[in-house]
């Protein structure tokens, strides 16, 4: 049974697009080792299409999705920017409205 998160610490999923699987693994391991996230899901092959400097770009990239506390977003973003090779890394935060209580406890126990 899911629990409403309004009575608890706020959690987020952070979506980060990375140029390569190797770089994604480095970022994932660093964030877990430094306890800025509870876990990282890596999706090895996504296609990103966007306009940058007036040119349409299309790249095969790796998507990572991390579970973290919302109050760690700034620290996590700073760390990802240190590790990421892109000029403007895509880092998007989505707040989690609900999750099962046992998962919530596990997520909490994994972070600072």
C-alpha cells in the first residue's frame, strides 16, 4: 500500500542524460558512493533530439534516473556538473508524490 509523502521527507527522481554508458557508470557509482542518492537506474540507449545554438541535434545517449531526497538536489547537481562532460548537462528533478513505506525507509537509509 502506498503512503502519501506529505507527512514525510520529500523525495525526487532526477533524470540525467549522459553522452556514454561509461560516463553514466562513473556518475552513478560516484553518486551512490558519496550517498547523494539511494540508487541509480541506467538506460543504455536513448535518442535525444533538441535545438542547440540554432541547430537541430540528435544524439544516442544514456539516461540515468536517480532516487534521492529533494533537499540534496543542489549538492547532487553540483557533483554531476563536476563529473559530466557536457557544456550544459540535462538534470531534471521530478518530485515523488507516493511510494510504499518499506521502499521509502530503504531509500532514506541509503543517503546522507
